[in-house]
C-alpha cells in the first residue's frame, strides 16, 4: 500500500466513524431552550438531529417541585417529538428527554423554560 492509498483508507475510515456517531441530539425546541415566555404553552416540541425510535423515546416536563406536568402522550414523528401539557402556572419548568435514535444509540438531556 502506497501513501496515496493509505490516505484514502484513512479518509474513508473517518467518514464511517462520523456516520456511526450520528446520535440524536436536540437541534431546537418550542418553547426555546432557556426561554421566558408570557403565555403558557399547550405542548412542548423537540426537533432532534436524527430519526427516533418511537417505542423507546420519552419526553417529560416537570415543574420546579419535580411534579410531572405533561400528559404522558409523547408522539414521535421522524426526528420530531411532542408532548401535551396541562395548564401551566407561572414558574420554571424542566424538559427532560431520553431517546433512542434509529442507529440504536441512546441519548438524553434536559433544559428549562420559564412561564411568566
Ligand atoms: Cu448514534
């Protein structure tokens, strides 16, 4: 194998490693990450970077006391995930997500938003 071939093999290996690492992370959300909003939202929607496995993907919302305020009706559509909310009082809320991407990798995260 000459140097030229070696470089091509290395480049292909790097590309494959990249693809294998394409887990589902949060791209953006509504309400926005860290935002303060004036009207209580009726649902939370997350746009992820990869397609999700509906059976293993969960989206929950908690109030500042740790009480779950979503309606436990997470819906997954491709790489988008939505859950309905009960009527939110003003306060700080924490969104918690755990998903399995179509590549079978598990990722999770949390973020907050505030209702004024
Ligand atoms: Cu992955």
